[in-house]
């Protein structure tokens, strides 16, 4: 079994309570099993023996025997599984949140014991969904990480119990791990928004290579992507035309991206990763994140800052003032990736941006907008809530506070890539999408 840690006089009451709880987890009887055992003992010794009631006598011994048998089987199975556990050799892993991954951890199946069942979950890290795939008599673990992070170990809680709920043993299985979980990227925005983050002139020029938005057109030639064909123009003049990018004098300038941490910051973290990996911040960029004074200029360092910002959720926009001051001194454009929920980050960011007077583009990331009107009225069932969805009223309040300091606010839904810039309820009255960018 798992050895209990030593208890010293300096341990806090919470640590002592955890030790007691772990000790109780190793005891097989459950409250239901104890009550049933007491009832069986009363039936045998209080009524069966004194009143010579053979029915109660036999039933009481049968109940107590069942409880003892369940506790013995559960204890033996837990001991066997604990002895067969071998911690895996730690290796560096790089995973994506939201993607099912087989970890290599497996346990022997107990189909030959129909009264015993096993299940387990992850205690550290948290927000990990665990499922089991059975192959060749063994249960193989498949997990889905719910959020980004850096982890040095894996702590599983293995539960061995009987199907009647009379006996249960909980074991903690720890193994070292060097795991980096990156935020899920989601779909690219449905509007040409990410490309616009780079900035540049609005005047075309014939000399540089085409590197602007696709606002010009030419005749179709074999090999052109069919998705670039202008079908409306073809319907008018029966000539196939395709969209091509304009030639810009200065298509890019230095861009400064900063990730704000807080509750519901997984979607903006995924949006920041998408912008970095797709080159949406241009050829020359600087990136920072809450919880670190470091400025990254290469992709690996920037992704490392995104992952580590998870530990700075309580500090919110810490470090934004210094980062925004650098953007102002170097003449760059500031892009802020922020959660679509109010939190400690919002007043800090508003105060710092007001003091610096830096123009900023704020991208609010979310998984869905929860309370926008839906077609069908009360007859249409409400969809299942997502863990990082935003409220329309909250988005409107956040946008109002940021707009007061000159910020341009845009919300992006990570799963669909829909872009929203108008958060008033009237903008969503007719449909869930609309307006210039697929939102209000």
C-alpha cells in the first residue's frame, strides 16, 4: 500500500486533515458496508441467538460474510494493482489541449472478478478527462487535457470497489513526467482580421511582392485555388476572375503581442498561439505574457511564455505597463490577447493603458457567446454550456471600459472562428451572426 507521510508538529491542520483522509481511503469498508455489517451483527447476536430465529441467524451471517468477502476481494485486488504499478521513465512530451492522447499507462482488467470494478482519475494536473480503452485484457488510458500548463509529475487516484458499494479502496499512484501542454488553437478567424494586425500602408504599389489583403482581381489561370474564384462576377459577365493580394509599400511593421491571464484565458491563449504560428504578427514581432518580464522574439520562447502564464491568473495584467512602454518607445503596434471575462486584469489594464496613451487592439477570446438570442424561442433547447463561454452583457461592459482608453475591441470564438465587434443585444436580435465580420 501507499506509505503515509510522517506527521510532525509543524504541519498545518489542512496537511494533517489530508493525511487522515488518505489513511481512511485505504480502509475497505464504505459507510454502506459498515451499516450493513452492523445490521447483520444485530440480526445474529441480538435476535437470532436470543430468540432462536434461524432465518435472522442465517441472514445475518450471510450479510456479514458478504461484507467481509467484498472487503477482502477489494483489498487483494488493490494490493495486486499497486504492486504491479511501475512508474514510467520520464520523457519530455509536448501535447495540445483538447486532443485525446494515449499515455501508455495501463492496468490489468478484472473481468474474471465480476463483482470488482476499477476506475481512476487525475488529481494533478487537474481538468484532465480520462477514458479507458480495453485491449487484450488490459485497460489503456486515454486523456484529454482541458488547459495549458507545464507539469513535472502525474498523480492518479485509483478506485477499486465492488459493484454493491460495500467496500472501496482509493490509491494514489505518482510518477514523474515532463509534460508541456499547449493551448488549443481552434479555427482561424472567418474575417481577414489576423492579417490586419500587422498594420501597414493603405496605398498599393507595383514594385513589392503581393503581401496585402485580397482586394484586387485578375483572370483565372489553371492551378488557381477554386475558393478564390469570384462567382458573382462570373454570373454577370461569364468570365472567371480570382482574388489576388494587393502590393503594399510597407506591408508590415513591428507588432507587440501581449497575453493577459485570468479566468477563462484558454481561448485567448489559443488565439495568441494561432497568431504566432500563422505569422499573423508579421515578420518582426515581440511577445510577452502575464507573469513574466521576458520578451520573446522567437516562436519557442513565445509558446513557453503562453504556457507559463497559466500560473499568473491571479495577477492578471502584471507586466503590461513595461511591455506597452517598450512598444511606444519602439514605435510598434500593441495587440492584447485577453479573456472575455471580467477579472483583476481589467482595471489594471485600463489604468496602465490610460497612463501610457498607447493605441491598442484588444482581442477577446472565448469558446462561445452564451446569452445571445436564439431562433426558435423557448421551443429550442439551450445548448450545453462550454467551459470558456462568454456572456454578451459582460462582453459589452468589457468593451465599453477598454474603448474609453482608445482601444479597439474584437471578440473571437475559438471553435468556429467567428469574429464579433458589436456586442449590443440589438446586433444579435435577428441571428447569431451578422455585420461586417460575422458578428455585429
